């Protein structure tokens, strides 16, 4: 079996600053609907015409750990569009002599997955670039879209409801 995708960054910050930055998903990844501040919270991330994923916050330990489970996803660019379903995204935070280390792992995203190359490149860009900058400076580089791709609050709410409904349909 192949290893899960992981990458680690170091930043000039405290573990709590890193934790707060990770939890502010819109500041480093992109626009979301929902909330990320408590275990059990759910949010949806969307790149119109390319990708949507629903997440449930499954662990929060201030200054130490952030973990999300993918409750539903659709990747428009691969045949197996729901490859992320049931996978886990984890940020393990630890202090270092010079600041903080954040070990990112997407459990279930392996090089056997059709989306691995594209998805691991995207995660690398967001974690190693945008999240690191957001932790250190408060200015990330989240994905932004506009024009024909722009989604309103109602669009995001409809996508969130779709993920919730799909999850409910899968439960016995």
C-alpha cells in the first residue's frame, strides 16, 4: 500500500498562531460555507466546475491538532470523482526552537489514486505557500474566483445541503 500524502512546513510563529490560521480556512485555502471552530462543525469548499468537498471537524486541540473528515466530495477532473469520500485531513502542530512545525497529512490520498498528482500538487501549493504565509504574516493566498465562476451565498448553501443530503442517504 502506498503512503498517504504529507508535507511539513515550519514557520516563525507560536503553535496557537498556527492552529488559529489552520482553522481560518478561508484565509489560506479559499471561500467556504459552514464553520470550522468546534468538533462536529461542517463546512464545504468549492472550486466551481472543478471540485467540491464537504468536511466535518473531527478533532481540535488548540495549539496541537486540527482534523477533518471528508463527508462528501466531487472531483470533476477524474473518473473516480468521489475519491476523497471518507478520507481524513490532519494538521499536527508542534513547537520548535525557531517557531512551529505543521505536519499536514491527507490520510487516504495515495499515489494509487487517480487524482494524486493534481491533488498533491494543489495541497503542496496551499500548505507550503499560502498556509505558511498566512501563519507568518496573516496574509495567505487563497483560491479566489469571480466572473462566471463566482458563487453567491445561496449557491454555497445549496452545495452544503447537497453534501449533507448525500451523507444522510449513505447512513443506514
